[in-house]
C-alpha cells in the first residue's frame, strides 16, 4: 500500500475515493493528547471543536484508553442475544449517575433519538390512549437531532432535507425558545405525545434560550400529559458547566440532584458523544419505568448497543468527568472566555456577539450566512494553531475539551483575538 506523508495527498485520496458528504477544514490529523492535536506534518493545534463535544475528557485520556485496551483484550461483543458481565453494572451506574430508573443502550446519537421517538409514540398509544398512527411530536425549528430519514423529516436545513423525501409525518415544528408557540400548539393538537428539544441548539449556532424556557416547557408538558424529551447529545456531560444543560446553573459537584431548584427533569434524556470519552460510539436514553417499559422484547434492538467495550468505556468516561471536576472547570473557564470575548467585541467591527454556556460558545461574525468571512477566519485560526469550524455560514463555534487549563485558555483567547484583528474593517 502506498504510504502518504503530506496533508494534500491524504485530502486528494479522500476526495477521490470517498463520498463528498463533508466540507472539512484542510488539515489532516494523526495524533491527539488532551487539548492538543497534531497534523501529519507535525504542526500542533489547540482543538476548539472537540469532535462536536465528543472529546470532553480530552484526546486519548489515559484512564479511558487503559479501560478500552483492557476490555478489548477480554470481550468486545456478545450482541443482546446473551447477557454480558458489563451491561448490568453499566445500566446501574448510568441510572444512579443521572437519576432515572431505566436505561436503553445504543451507539450513535441519531440512533438514540430514533429510539426516543419510537418510545414516545408507543407511550402515546398505550399509556395516553392516542388513536393509532395519529401520535404527534412537537419539535423546534433550526433543530439538529441527526440525519436519519425520520429525523430529517422535521429538519429546517434544506441541505439535510431536500431531495431525500418522502418525509415522515407526525411532527409539529414551532420556533425555538417560544413558550407561547408551545402552549398554543399543545392546546390545538390533542394527539401530541412528546416535545423534543435541545436545551441549547448547538448546530444552530449555540442558540441559548431564555432562562425560564425549559422550566415553562416542563410545566406545559406536565399539564398536557406530554413527554418532555431532552436531546443532550452535544450539551450533556459537563459541556455547559452543568452535568446536563437542563440543570441550569446548579452548584452540584459532578451530579445534579433532582431536588435542585434549577433542575428541569425531562421524561426522556438522550445522551451520546462525550459518553464515549471520544474513543468509541456510545449513546443512551434514560427514562423511568412508566415510560421505558412500553418496550417489550423484539420491539427494539441494537447488535452493538450495550456491548462490553461500550459499557466499560462509558463508565470510565463519566467517572473522569466527576473525578477531575470537569463540569466545574467548564463553568469557570466559560465565564472567563465570554468575558474576554465581550471585551473584544466592545471595540470590534467584525464580531457581533458571543453567546453560550460553559465551554460551549459561539461568536457571530458580521457577514451573511452565504458569506465566507467565518470560513476564512477559521483558516487563519488554523495557521495560528487553533482549530474551529463555522456553522450556518457566519457563526464560529468554540468548544475545547473540558480538561483545558486557565493558562491554555488565555493562550487561545490571544490566538482568537489576534486572528480576528486581521479581519477588522
């Protein structure tokens, strides 16, 4: 096999032989450690995307890698046709960690969302007595829950949706962060089984709702006997400065207790990405028995879901979050990052605003969504040793691993602000 040593050669091979379903930054990575990545030429970068928040614990965290290696040498896959000695302890660990009664294991975020949709619909028919095949789920515009054929049916993104129909029915879109729209839709549609929501819309540009939106949505769901489904695939597991984004600004030390005044408890919690420690696909949904027990044997399944590798990795990944107090670190560093960016914005002509929570943040560039300024800024950031990626054309998301130190953050703030200065009008 021909061995390539430079980035352009790798990019050319990928372009020639791969599906053209992504538009990556022109960098070819070969190694990672903590908050850093290295390309095939040996250049070192700060990672400010964290694989869309899958690498909260940092690249190749030694504890997680040790567990991965040990389990890989012991047992990797049994399927759910048999029990394995990792799955039960993993389910107990997860339900205790997040405060639910039952867990359904899966692999990818989109797979977990699909499972949540199925459970919500069946709950609607068997518990709420909705007419068969008439259940509806309220969703938010500008959402991103994955790219399966069902999920794109309620996407607002033409690129994800157009020419992939016919689209699945049964979804009612409302504006995000619009509690009156939710109230009116619930009142007008008696066959609603659930409300699917991202506590912060990540792909939409880190769109953070009003502080009382989730609490009010929770109250409306309870009033109308509708399941609240929180997609925390990107926002969960410490990223926003709380274990879960639905926790608000609670002060818990690694776990969010149900009695916390700021905790909005969903009926179904969807997790993924950082559950993997950035090493291996792991996702899950959690719910109490009254909801989860609508599933019976043979009605849902996953060959790899709950495999011993995934179970061992996920437990260690969550233990790292707790033991190293990465949730608290994200909360502290996030405040410092936004303060520094707001100070820069006060005298900037190119950056409109910064928004976010914890270490999930974004800046909005003074350009149209069709413009290329944000892309060019990201190319310049790459040349200056920091990797980030635009979303929605004129928004740049900043989400470093949660193991970042204050000194590293200050170095990154200097890189970002000095790079932005190159684009000031």
